[in-house]
């Protein structure tokens, strides 16, 4: 049940995120579907490659493809003038997708018997991989490299799960809320990781 819920939430959230970027870039309907599906399923593809799960397994999630298709279609039908609300809600949906898929990726890796380093990598790539592909396809510098702290929260979630600190639905729920909250606080207060100084 937890697995299915995280998959469902993450797919919807990232499908919205990808479709909104397509709207910002003034893409046609094909562009909406390409960015929406890429964002929703790109992270899972990265995860499967990382931990040795056949990539074609991603195609067995038929109902999620239907969910993503309907979600992207709905966003396409929304009037463009409502794009201004992206600044308020879009980042929130992206944070939800990050948290849901980071936790799901870590749980998947633990179930597959992957060591701690692999669990952390699986959480990070599942949570942020789709967003990386989305930004590359949209001709943007990936958010993971330019924005406020992003992938670190996914990695820390993977660390907690890999260490066995998260057990049961309640603990997973708390971790999910924590990742979303930390991501939103990063945006609100512009928390950033240290950067190399270019001053001389």
C-alpha cells in the first residue's frame, strides 16, 4: 500500500511539474507529454539502471501511465494566464514528487538488497532524475545544480531508510513531510550548498 501510494503521488506531482515547464516554454501538446512523462518516469528509469533492475519493468506500470496522461492533459487544458500560479504551487508539487520518489527509490533499493551507498544513490536519482531530464530537454540548467538545496534532502531520506531508522507507515509519513518541508524552506530562505568562489 505504501509503495502504491508513493508511486501514485510522485507520478501525479512530477507529471504536473513537467507539464508546467512545457507551458512556460510554450511547447505544443507533444512537448507537454514528452516533458510530463520524462519527469514522472525518468527517475525510476535511472534507479532501475543503478540497482540492476531490468529497465523494461518500467512499462509494467500501466495504470501510472494512464494517470500521468490524464494529469498532463488536464494541465494542457488550463488557460495560460494561470501560469503565474506556478510560482506559488509548482515548486510545491515538485517538492512532493521529490519526497515521494526519493522514499520509494530507497525502499525499492533496500528490498533489492542494495548496500547503503546504493540506497542513497537510488533515493537521490529516483527523486531528482526525472527533473534533471526535464530541465535538459527544456534547454535549462538542471534545478539540482542551480537552485536552492534540492537533491540533498532526497539523499538524507535515503540515508535514514538505509540505516533502518525509518520503520512503518507513520515513520515514512513523517519522513515524507520532512523532505517536503525542508525543500520548501530551502526555497523560502534560499538555502544553498557552498559554492566555489570565483573572486580573486
